């Protein structure tokens, strides 16, 4: 299980670095899934977090939760 903050998209601003100074990195869902696939993980489930509740991943505003397993 992996949960990370989402890279926040701000209207009219195209940046790829974290807006929160306490975060070393923030990922978009697409980038995180690609990274895990490249590292040979099988994605089992993907959820989003929005205002403290888990939601369908397209509705995520704050974080993404991925359940994956390493290929044997």
C-alpha cells in the first residue's frame, strides 16, 4: 500500500514541483502508476483522497492510494 499527496494543479499555473514546502515530491496519478509499473509492481487498486475521505481516483483532490504487489 502506498499513499502519497497528489501534485496540486492550480488554475493557470503549470508547475511540476510541490507547492507545499514540507513535501519533497508530489506525483500525479498517471506519473505514480507509471513509476510503479516501471519498478515491476502490479497495480491492484487505486483510490483517491479528498478532504479526508476516500473517493474514486478521478475525484481525488489531496492524495492517491495505490494497492500493488511486486511481480515475482
